[in-house]
């Protein structure tokens, strides 16, 4: 049975200890399930993608610009071939993995072995904030379990001491039961006493999936993490799995192939088929449509 509080995906932001801590939490069951449905992922890859999608959704609302974009990419040597997740500043996320049907033995405690599917490699975060060059942060994967890797990323690449919790719980029929997480960050002026209380809370904290499955909301999760630290909730944000691909964008990709390639396809009377990895849509262009695209491209080039 689906936890009532998991029904709608959303993110909540909060501060605590006189704004010396900032925090985010989310429930993303629908996002993780849509990702599973689109890509027909195995349970372990549903968990890997779901965790990363949760992290990206929370990081997306940390960006301020209307057109800001975020990409989290894992390049690794495990059987999954890594994964890629993208988000915009409005809480829309999407993701894929090259090998969605990976099966690896569970851990000795029965939990899904995400690190076994991911393997060793790097975690790369790219933030396109509308500047000349995007910000790129890169770390070596610490565990391959995603949450610990994101915690290390914030400390090493953004110099922000953080604690990240992420989790995806699967049903027996391999659909997603609950998904979500939290990110808690210390501001530079946080005193030792605040840090000690937070560390103690984190030691006693149940897993994200345990909390969500027991009926806790994102607000409840943060209340547990920030117990005794005078929490103040700020805003809530919708978040959803949404791919922004379109026929118009795919036409631009075809133009980028160059006139020579397009002309060759037209002469050979070949269709062009472009596949979107994020939503599994296929876009097909007939030779006549390619002629129109080429004609329009030339017109623009000639002013």
C-alpha cells in the first residue's frame, strides 16, 4: 500500500540554529517510478537512478536563475556503465543509465547493491548558471552508493560541510514504494555546539526509506535530522520527472550534423531517426523533411 504522504512529489527548504544550517528534503516516489517505467530498470538501477534524481531535485532549487541547469553524471566501470541525471531550476528532473537491466547480487543484509552496479569511477556535477563557462566539480566515487558520494562532493568541490541521505524502497512487484532524501548543510559560522547536536541526531537517524515508509513527510524527516536546533520551514517546491526534448530541438541537432551529412542522407533516401535517452521517444524525419531542414539552415546562414 502506498504511503499517503508519498503521493505528491515535492521539496521543502528550511533553516535551523539561527540560519547557521540550511536544509532540504524531498519525497520523489512518482519521479523514481516514472524513471523505472520509462527505462524498464532493474530494482538496483531503479534505486541508483532514483537516489540521484532526488539529489538533483534538491540541488535544482538551490539554483537561482530561471534558465539555470544542473547535470550529475557518474562515469564508472561497473556493469551499469554509470548514469546521467539533469535538472532545471524549477524542480524538473530527468535521467537515464546506459544499461538499465543490470542484476547484481544483493548485499549480505538483503539491501540492493547499488555500489556493485555502479563500480569505481568519478562523480561529475556541471552547473550551467548562464555564465561564460559552466561550473564543473569532479570527485572520485567514495562508495558508489550515491548519498555518501554527494556528501563528499559538497565538502570537496563546494567547500560546504553537508550530510546527504537518499533512499528508494521497492515493492515486491518491482515498482517504487517510496523515494526521497535530504541535504543538510552547515554555514561557515556554525559553532561546535550546533555541529555536535547535528552529529548526534544523524547517528540516531533511521534510513530515509524507513522514515518515508513509516509515514514521515519531508518536513518530518528534517524535524528528526534537526531535532533541538530550532528549525524554521521556508518554502515548498513541486518537483517532477519531465523531459524537455522536442521535435524543434531535434531539428537543431540534425542541423549540427552539417550540410554534408544531411545531403548524403537525402541522396540515399534515408530517414533520420533520433532517440532521446531521457524519455525513450524516437523522432523520425523523412527525406522530404530533411530537405526542408537543410533548406531552412541554408536560408539562415545566408541571412
